[in-house]
């Protein structure tokens, strides 16, 4: 499935030239799960449905969507640890279907629960992964010190991995993934469940690596992190809803957007959705984000909405036009996809 939009961003400042060979190319990538039966898979579920996209060298690329969107399954297929049901992907021109073992030395894959050895120290874990990836002995000390400089793990090099905090474990996991200096970095929700300081540190490490020319594909369910990506793919139920730079996605938002604040916003949503000129209404905390047909109509819509809500017993505290955030874009794309499927 091809998504609209192919514009680039500039968050990393190290993206390869448009037209250069893709670092990662995905064509029709599909994964179905189910138990083998006489006529196929019994209870079949499609986790990833025909994804098409390319990632340029040195690009910070995001797979963004909620749980169940297909992010982890996509990364596992790219890493060569899960075979696609259909389609293919290439890493530096090498097929993950035809030759998954040849792909693995070129990339690093960090799962949500990275395989650290809790009874080994920080140093010992790094040494183990250096052995695993056959890093030359002469290069190990320099690489380890560079990773300590990125991660601030140097003072804890003799501490057991099992005694580290959650954020420090994630930084150690990322350091282990980077010890062999991969060309492509696949990170599955690396900031999930970590504290704000560790989240900042993890992103700093990723940006450092992208600045050195590494191509990074990072999945996240946090839409507030999506602004960091040069480009991102919005995924929902295994399908590609949109693909573009964050600013381009926001600029392509269809219609005008109003924020309405009032008591009992949740109860008022159904009222708003029934008023003339309203395309959709979404609950955002204690406010409603209301899409109207066009920005030009938003001033007239404000008056009509305030009057309609007051008549229904929902007096408005504040109402004003706002710029769409990525969460607004994502919810709008889901609604549009569901309308087309209906």
C-alpha cells in the first residue's frame, strides 16, 4: 500500500540526496499470523498489510502508531528475524527474504526488551556483544569509550546490568547494539517506560549516530516524539495511513481546527458532532478538537458552535482556532480510512 507524500524533513541534517539508492526499501511487506490449517491459516490475522516505503541513507525515520499498529512486526521483518508472508525488503540492496543472514551484520536491532545479561557488568555486556559481532580487538577500547561518552555509562562500567535503572538498561542496550557500528539502526520503542532524563539521553545518542551517517528507523507510540523524525510513516492496524515529514503532514490537514473548552467536554462531544458544519470532534483532555470544513469557515463556525452548545446545556468557556498537531492528523487519517472502508 503506497502512502501519499514523499517530502523530506531536516531533523538530522544528514539525509542522503534525494534519488540516491535507498538504505532500506520496503515493497508489499506483509505478515499474517495464524495456525496452519488445511486451506491456509486458521484464525488468520494480518499484522502488516502490504507496506511500501523507502528510507534514505542517514535519515531518521519513524514508524508511528498505537499498540497493534504493526510497528514491532515490521521491524522484526526488517531485522531478518521474522519471515514476511508476502513482499520483501532490502537493506543496502540485500533482500531480507533471500538472504537474511547477510543483512544482520549491516544492522542493529534493539527490541523493546533488549537481551542484556543481568549477571554481567556493563563492561562485560559490551564485550560480549563485541565478541558476537566479531569487532576487532584493536578497535574495542576506542568504541567502548565513545559509547560511554554518548551514554554517560562510564561511571557504572563495573555495575551489574541487573542493578541498573530502567533508563540505564535501555542506554546499555543501545550501546550494545551500536558496538559493531552498524549502517542501519532499528529501534523498537526505545523510550517506552523510561524517565524523562533517560528519554532525552536516548534521543541524544540516536541523533549523534544519525549525524555520523547511520540510517535509523525508530518506532514509537508517543506522538510528541514524532516531531524528531525527518519523515515518518503513520501506521494503523498494519496499514500505512500517510508518509511524509511532520510539518508536511500537519500542513496537509484537511479543514479548519477549533479547540473548545467547556465543562463536561466528553458529554458535549455527541452534541458537537450533530451540529451543522462539523466534520468530526475528538476529545483532548478537558477540551474538544473540532474539525470544520475549511479554515475560512472557522470564524462563523465558532459562533454557531458556541450557540448550539449553549442551547444544549453546554456553555462554552473558550473557543479558538488552533494549528493541528500530529495527533490531530493521525486521528483524522484514521477517521478518513474508516469512512472509505465503510
